[in-house]
C-alpha cells in the first residue's frame, strides 16, 4: 500500500523505500527461520526480535516514512497554491 502511494504520487525516494521493504522482508524471513530451530535460545531470539522491531520503528517508520508525509504535504501545498495551477 505504501509503495503504491509512493508510485501514484511520484515520490522521489521510492527506490530506497522499496529496497528497505525488501530488506525488512528478508530479515523477517531469517528470524522466522531461526524460530524453527529447536535448539534456539528463546531469550536471545526474543531480544533480537525486540531490537529488530525497535530499529525498524525508529530508523524506518519514524524517519523514512515520515519523509513521505512531509514531501506529500509540501508538494500538495505547492500544487494547490501555485500561481500556474
């Protein structure tokens, strides 16, 4: 959905967004694979999942995704108030 939004409004950072989402999916798959290991240290895995989630929240959602909203507001405002529009 987010990537569709970026495409629809021609967000200039769409390639970085797509790459970040692909990396996120890959990282999730690695974590899921670790869960299938019967010898996994559940405490260590829990800490890894918590750290991964916090990093994704702070580095991607609160930073990169926020840029999309800021860009959209700016470009919408410029289009709305442009003297040539």
